[in-house]
C-alpha cells in the first residue's frame, strides 16, 4: 500500500517547510508500521532492495543479518590457544564439595540480538586431564550458560581425571572428547537498542590439570 502524503504540489506553488515536514512525518509513520499488503501485494511498497545486506565481523567471526545472527570459533588446532579449568580456579570460593562455576576461557560468544530468536548453540572439546598427585581422583563438569551466567544445560558433561594410581601416559587414560548442543528461545531487544547476549561454556572442577587442547563453539540465531 502506497504512502498517503498530506500535501501534494502543483507547478509553480510555493514550497513551505511545514508541508515538507508533514510529508516526511508520513513517510516515517509508514516505515514504522508496515502492513502485510506492503510486502505481499502485487505492487508492494516494501521490496527486496530495501532489506539491509548482512554484515560480517572478521575479528569475532560473526554474521549479523535481518534473519538472524550466525558465527563461531575454534582454537585453530591441537595444542593451539588451549584453555584450562582447574580445582584452584573452581574453588576460589565455596568448598571442594560445591565447587564454584567458572567460565571456560575463550568459549563465550557475544551476540547483538535485535529481536526475540530461537538460538542454537553447539560445542565440541578434546581434553587432557592428567593426575596431579593429590591422592584424589577428580573430575571436571561442563555446562552451557546463558546471558547472565545462568546454567541452561541441566546435563553436565563429565571428564574424569586420570586415576591417581595410573602409570600410563596421559594420552592413554587421561584424554577424552565430548560435544553438546542447546536450543533455547532467547529474548533480544524489543526497543531501539541492541541487546548484548552472551552464551558459552562454564565448568566446575576438582581436577588439578584439565586442559582443553582442541575445542570449537558455534551459534545460530533465527529471529522469530
């Protein structure tokens, strides 16, 4: 449906600022309240060339588009950009029986969500967790977390520490791999401001050396 302008001019008519502003206001109001006919009719007012091209950030490896936000990262290969979770990190507060959740370094993806969306997050990880000689067979548990740090994956992914009695090389009985995903309805901005939304991995650990030697995280957001 076309815009109904409050003022039309004829040849030789005086051009007044008030008339121009009223027509500009009519355009603004039309753009703020589209109807289905503006898009679905045979002669739509809103056409494909009005849709903004997606933008790609080569630093964060994130694509922002009108349909959603997409991206991910990985450590680049075995033993490159490794991250760590240890009992010393996880027990800075609390106790060994209830270790503190800590963010897994480099695993977070921050998104600018402009609308509510369906968010699909997935990850994979190869880890080595050698015994640390404390006489206890520890373990590390990984969870997905949402924007505020709240745990959203109720199922922990457990990596047991190499047994204290083991005499094997860590690559034999202290190495593990796992992967997981989570599907959530995320609330983005409902106004004019974008909302920074973080999602990634948290962990608790009672192991002395849990090293993530290879990992990747990715996210797909589909605006509803």
